[in-house]
């Protein structure tokens, strides 16, 4: 069984080199010293993710990513990561980056959350952004 999986809920994923990307995400967990059992990335629309946000988190707004760790503390990561391709596309345009760049950032962001990084305080945001940048640079350098 593969450790990193990509699935479509109601939205297409337009990334190339998926096998290489999956291997890179596995290496991210190794580098962060976080054992990984399985992570399922589910690509969906704004409406699909809004429904999840409302139902499970009681938030009534669009977001680009929701990460659910389904494992017990101290055990290898088992997770589902929902990503709105609509939000990623809009965020890429708003930040002046390519769709691929923004999608990679979001994929790594979800993995980093599962490795214990937070994004609630200013310091936490700076830390996780620096990690995202480092992994983006490392991945795109290949």
C-alpha cells in the first residue's frame, strides 16, 4: 500500500510527476522525523470543502485546506487532507504565483501540520511558512 495517495472528490488534479511528488512528501516526513503510515490527499471544490468545514469544524467560510490527523499520538501518521483546487487557483492568482507553486505549498503545508507545526500565532505562521519555502525550494530544484 502506498503511503501517499491522491484522490479526486469532485475536482481534477492537474499536477505532473505525481509519483515523484508522493516520494518527496514521504521524504518530508522522514526529514521531520515523523513516522508516516498513510496520508490521503483529497482534491475538491470550494463547495465540497465548505461543507466539510461547516460540518466538522463549525466554520462557515472557504479555506484552501483542512487536515485531519486520524492517528493516536505517538503512532505513525494516518491522515486525510482535503484541498480546494478552486481556492488554490484563486490564491495563486492573488499571490502572483503559478497554480503548481501554490498547490505544492498547500500540499507541504498539510504535511507540516501533521509533523506538528501550527499556524495560529504570528511566530507559528512565520515558522511554518519558512518550512514551506524550504521544501518548495528543495522540490523545485530537482
